[in-house]
C-alpha cells in the first residue's frame, strides 16, 4: 500500500497541548468493527463496552528519559535527550544538532555539569560521559525536563501527567499514551467487575515520533524497541477466557511480537522491529484502546491494520468534524 493512503488533514488547533484536569473524563470514540458503527462517549464509560472476564493488557513502561539544554564548549546551543545510562556510567542519548556534535565534543549544561561525546550509536545517537562538581546524576535530574513530543509546545506543570498511574519500569522516551486515561479508581472498578489486568513492558523509543517517509510503506524500516513479557503475563494471556484487549499500540506490538500461535504468546525479553501495517493478521488481540495519531505514522498504520483502512479513515474524519483532541494528551478510541 502507498503512504498517501494514510494521510489526512489534522488542524493544528486539535493537537492537545496539555492534559485535561481529570484523566478519565477524556472523550472516547467507540468503533464497532463488525457493524461499522461509531459512538461518542467519555472514557470512564469504557466499562459499558467491557465484558466480565475480558483481559486488559497494559504497558507499564515509565518515561525516564531526560531532556537537557546547554551549549558546546566552543559555542553553539545544543539539546540532549538522555535515553538510558549504561553500566559503565555513560549515557545513551540523542543530540541536536547532531551533525555539529562529533565524537570528542565537550558540552556544557550549566555551571558544574559537563559531558564529552565519547562515541556514536548505530541509530545516530551519542554516548555521553558526564563530569560534575558533585553527583552528576543529581544534577541531571535537577536540570532535566520531561521529554514531551515535538508537537507539544506548552510547558507541563505536573510531570506526573505524562506518566500512566501504573508506570513501573524505567526506560522509555515517551509515554504509552492510551494508558494516560486510566485512574486508580477506574482500575479498581475494572478489577471489581472481574475484568483481568496484565502488564507487559515496551520501552518507547524516540523514533516513535518520526513519520514514515518512504512512498511505499513496505520500504520503511522500524527502529528496535525493547520488549519484556514475563512468564506470569504470558500465562494470563494464554488462559484468557474472553477477549484480549490491548491498551495502546505499544502493547499490541509487544503481544504480537511474542505470539507463537493464535491467542498464545511465549515469555519474551529482547528487541522488536515488528512493523504492523495492512494487511496483517493479528494473532493475539481482539480489541484496541488507542489515542488519535499523526498522519502518515506507523501508529496510524497499525490501527488501520486492526480495524480496516476505510473504517479508520471514516472514524478520523468524524473525529476531526466532532473536534476531538488529538495525539498524546488528546482523546481516545476503543476499537473492537
């Protein structure tokens, strides 16, 4: 299929710049794949569309990446997105402007905190070795900012709003945004109903914000992201009595990456480059909760593979017409 098949006009004013006050009060578009019907509700009403003994699978990754602003020792502004710290002490990160920051460059992030670029990664990142007057990790935490997506221009007053309430495993550069709509109270209501909950981990990489640029979508190369599915979660999935519902595209990729046969996964720990796009036969999930995504994105391709290109195209047109809020801090949809 052609990339142009997954394009649409997204008015800039519909890109949510901040979260709403109450997580579960976001709007919810319910899309029935079999009937082709669309319904408009609020997220706390998701229980009206869940059956007893359904299984919800959530991604428990935690945003631990940090954005630092500074300058080269020789002059010139730089921005570093620190992804993770290696056992050797160096940090893996992305640096802008990357072409002007070769190995050997010294970077200054305020008084008393410097870093040297000591290497490159296979995907164009940098290895940074920090030096500081005191504990560098403490200074990084003190001066670093939450790495919000590039389309969000407002400052986030409460960094916790870019974490799910069940975030547990450090390692992500971005939040699994479908999970941002859940509250502890809503999760408790779900458990009380007898609906099962299980957790996987997929650490979202910065490449999630990069648009597909190849006209032929089969030519797009996915970047690797780390996935972990425990034996306990695999057992819950493999013995699910009713529907398996994925909370987010990241969860869907994790489950499908670990699939060994229909409705069966194996415990998994490693990287995935699975690229889900039409046509694709899902082996694990029966339902998908997900936000509204950018045009020409791998996330929109996955949703289209699950619900059908024409139905998703119609749903997105209706979302624009009904003034839904889009992207990370926006509203959501439940497709089943």
